[in-house]
C-alpha cells in the first residue's frame, strides 16, 4: 500500500499514454489561443508552446497538481522567463527617466510615480523635457501642482537637453526626480538621437519604457530599438484598467530581458500599482487564480 | 479543349490557411477576426473546382484579399463629398480611448478643411484631462482657427453646444469637437458621450484609434459603436510601422469604414484610407 502511494506522489505525464498526450495537446491549444488573444508576440507564442509541450511531458507532476495545473505552472514560468518578478526601486535618491511611444502615458505616469514616492516620504520632483507636443508643459505642471509635487520646466526653451541639465541642477536637493520626455517611435531617427542625448546628460538610475497595455505585435521591435539606444531598465504598463491584457508589453519585456515595474490602472494620479506577476498572468490567460496555484507548490 | 479539374478539399487548404493566419496575426488583425475570416475562406473555397496547374495558394490569397476588401469597404463614403454636401454648420465629433490621437487628428482635419476653403471652429470638449484645453488651443493658434472653450471641469456638451451656436452666428461651416479620452469600460463616461451626442447632434461621429493596438481594438470599437454609435474611424500612428491589421479588426466589428490614417505628428500627416493600399501593405 505504502509503496503504491509513494509511486503516485511523483508522477510523470507518460508520453506513451495517449490520453495524457492528447490532453496536453488540447491544453496547449487553449493556451495558444489565450496568448494570441492577449497580444503576446506570435513568435513568442511559438517558443512558449514548444517549451510547454517538451516540459509538460518530461517533468514531474507535483502530487497536488492535475495535468492542467501542471501545465499552467509551466506556462507561468515560461512567460516570466528572463524578466524576473518585478523591479524594486529602493527608497533613496534616484533619477528616473520615462520614454516611450506617442500617447502611451508617460506624462501621466511621471506624475503618478512622483506621487508614489512622495507618499513613501521622499521629496519628489518632475522635469518636463517634452518640447514637441503642444501644451506638454501645461499638462505636467497642472498635475504636479495638484499633487504638490516639485516641478521644473521652461516653456520658451526648445532644447530638451538643456532643460534637463538646468532642471537637475535646480532640483539637487530632491530625492526622486522623474524626467518626462516627448513621445517617439523607433523610426524617428532625430527623436531617438534626442533621447540618447538626454539620457547621456541626465545619467538616470532607471530608464523606464512606458507601454500601453493594448499595444500589439509591434511592441517587441519598438522596445528593442529603445533598449539598443539607451538601455532600458524596466517597463511600465499603462491603461490596464480597460480590457487590454498587456501581452504586447510582456513580449517587449521578454524580448529585451528586463522586468515590468509598475502598472497604470486609471487616469487619476492615484491609479498606480506595483507589478504583480501572478495577478498579471492570471488576467492574461483568463484561466483562474495563478497565485493560489503557485502557493499550492 | 479538354482541361482537367480538381475539387478543393479542406485537407489541401490546411497548410495554406495556417500560413495566412500567421500573416494576419502578425499584422495585428485580432485573433477572433482571423478565426472568422478563415472560416469564411473555407466556406467559399471547399468544394470549388480548380484547373490542374492553377496554383491553390494563388486562389486562396485572391479570395482572402476579396474578403478583406469587402470588410474594409462596407458602408464606405467619401469624407470630402460628405463635407461638401452636409448642411452647415456641421458638427463632427471625435471619440475614442485615451491617447489614441483625437486632438492631433482634429488639428489635421482642421488644416485639411481650411485649405479646401471651409471655415472651421474647434470645440475644447475635453474639459477633464490636464492640459487638454491648452493643447487644442495651441493647435488652433498654429492653424489660425477659432477655439471655443470653457474651464476645466465644465460640461463638455455645453462647450460643443456653444461652438455650434458660434458657428451658426458667424456662418462657419464645420465644428470639430474634441472629447476626453475614455475607457470603453467606464459606463458613466460612455453615457456622457451619449448625452453629448443627444445635445449636439453631430453630423458625423468619428472613432479614433491607433494602429499600434492589437486585439483590444475589437473590444473598444465594439463598445463605442454599440453604446455611442460611430460613422467611421481614423487610424493613427501608421508611421510607427505597424502593418495596420487593426483597420481590418475595427471595420469588421463596426461595419463602418476607416476614413483616414495618421502618418506622423505634423498637420499634413493625414492620408485618405484605401483598402487596396492596406491589403498591399499586409501581403506584398
Ligand atoms: N484609463 C487610463 N488612462 C491613462 C492611463 N495612463 C494614462 N492615461 C491617459 O492616456 C492619455 C495619454 O497619456 P499621456 O500621459 O498624455 O501620454 P504621453 O505618453 O505623455 O503622451 P505624449 O507625450 O503625447 O507621447 C491621457 O488621456 C491619459 O489620461 C491609465 O493607466 N489608464
Ligand atoms: N507618430 C504619430 N504620432 C501621433 C499621430 N497622431 C497623434 N500622434 C501623437 O500621439 C500623442 C497623443 O495624441 P493626442 O492627439 O493628444 O491624443 P488624444 O486621443 O487626444 O489623447 P487624450 O485626449 O489624452 O485621450 C501625441 O504625442 C501626438 O503627437 C500619428 O499619426 N503618428
Ligand atoms: Mg507626454
Ligand atoms: Mg485629446
């Protein structure tokens, strides 16, 4: 009896068992559909499904898991592979620069992050280095004033690099400085060069790429270009309060091997959270509570 | 002449279809839309006869292109012709989720209309977002068009209503009405758009979305179309080099045409949409 039970404790999904093999195929197909619907990069979906098939049939199934749970745990690990569980920004003096595509949510996130650190007791300020978008200055200034956050900008200066240099000088006594930059994409050579120059002058401790949760297949290639240009340390996913699942942004993180730091969950400056991988993947797959599953291990 | 024919069966199609599905998915056509298009393709091809020597892949691709063209051209109308014939002043309302390019697109349309000789007023109907009024104001100044604005927090319907009154009094042709970006899931904000429509009776309601969006495009297009009612869409940020499959998703879900695409941040970066152009972009 005891021996029987022991054999059952660690089980493999036998590749010889056609039922299990069929079940794995079927679950992988479900997962592929979920990943594609969630905007995970098509190439990544292929890699991930190959990895699942291989691992699901060869690895031990934990005693508390059924086949489906076994596979979902593998999917979770594969999705998070190489990007870690999040990004911890310690509560001490730091310069943070936000970059990203047009309209992704940088300016709003600049205010959100400043408030986030201010609430944790740090002296937080923002610099607006967007000299392109009409009224970018007013937008950030109004947000900063409403939340009593330090602000630096120069409406009449067209040189973003100079603004950043002057702003950093003026804000020397601040703990956290967040730099908002203009929206740009990979093909805008001039704007990419401007970003490189700002990054060189500011020498930020963290360079975060701000991505819309709804971005599709282009996310990885765009992210790669930003990363090659200045070296990205983390990703912020915005507009997570809608129905978008964030698979594009996740693919971007996977593509360049960096963590996701924060989520924007609304238009208000308060709507800002630290990234929670299990919650994120549960929502992405739409397949139940992965946190509870991982805790069963 | 005796030509031999074969019947197309599902087995023969399988490989070609999955390759085409990949192309569509990589072009950001939403998964569910790709699924339905593939089903349509099967329905129309299985059982059809083809001549021996005729390449099956050519037949499938031609059929796919024609399905896509049908989707993209449903209810198509010419924007310029519409503007020419509409009763003046006409209110054109721009709606969409956050940050897609509504305000910038209004500026581009204003430029287009004024250079065609129409008079234009813009209404600062985004009374919510920080800096929104100032943003439209700066565009209006650059373009030399009048802006009607209230204070932050004011009722957007009242702002647009005032702009229409102004246009009536001054004999202005077109009112371009900005609205705050909003999530399709926020019921109170979507209801507010319903109210704006009732009060300001737009001649045209245009949904602005960005071509960078993937699968979520169908969710928001569906909800804006169902709850607010749209006549057409404008797809922005094509210059960032997405293939543009989002146009197919949105047209499929709403049954309304894409009118223009935004191709940059300058006022002239607005082009008329053409289904041939988009299909070429995806397949060539
Ligand atoms: N619903 C929702 N809206 C958001 C969120 N973050 C930002 N937004 C909205 O998205 C829109 C664009 O945000 P911005 O902060 O102006 O984006 P940006 O990246 O600075 O834009 P550019 O400077 O033009 O490139 C605004 O309407 C914001 O209110 C979020 O997490 N949820
Ligand atoms: N590259 C590119 N950028 C664009 C295009 N259209 C708009 N943008 C940029 O996208 C950003 C957001 O544009 P807005 O016009 O403010 O978008 P919106 O929909 O009015 O945003 P909210 O009012 O905050 O919801 C700005 O930086 C614009 O310059 C386009 O076709 N190409
Ligand atoms: Mg900005
Ligand atoms: Mg706007």
